[in-house]
């Protein structure tokens, strides 16, 4: 976004300079557009490793498998043991 803003400001300033050729009283500065452009360019280049890392994490997250099961819990009583069914969520994560 900054790079695009810098380009628009730079183009605008360039057109102003071209339009004011021959006018000795006109002052123009391309510094604002250049700062935005180079800041945006640096931010774009710096973001590349983050996108690469996000792609790797996405593939790793796709390897997580989940399932929903009913498990049996057996607990002892005074004369017999009791069975109770309870829901469980099982997650399997490959660490390779």
C-alpha cells in the first residue's frame, strides 16, 4: 500500500515538475513520494519470509487428523464394576 501511494505521489510530483518547466518560482519535492515508495518496497520484500513460513505451517496443519469417538470408562463399585460411555475428541499430529 505504501509502495502504491509512493508511486502515485511520485508520478504527481513528476507531472508537476514537467508542467512547471520554465517557471523559476515553482518548488517541488519528490521526497514524500520516495519515502512512501521505498518504505512500501522494503515492507513488501520483508514480508516474503512470512508468507513462505505461513505456507509451511498450512501444510503442517493439514496433517492434523481429528476424530470423535465414544469411549468406555469402567469404574469399580461395591459388588460389580460399572461401564459409562463418554464422548472424546482424538487429535493425531504427525511430528515428522
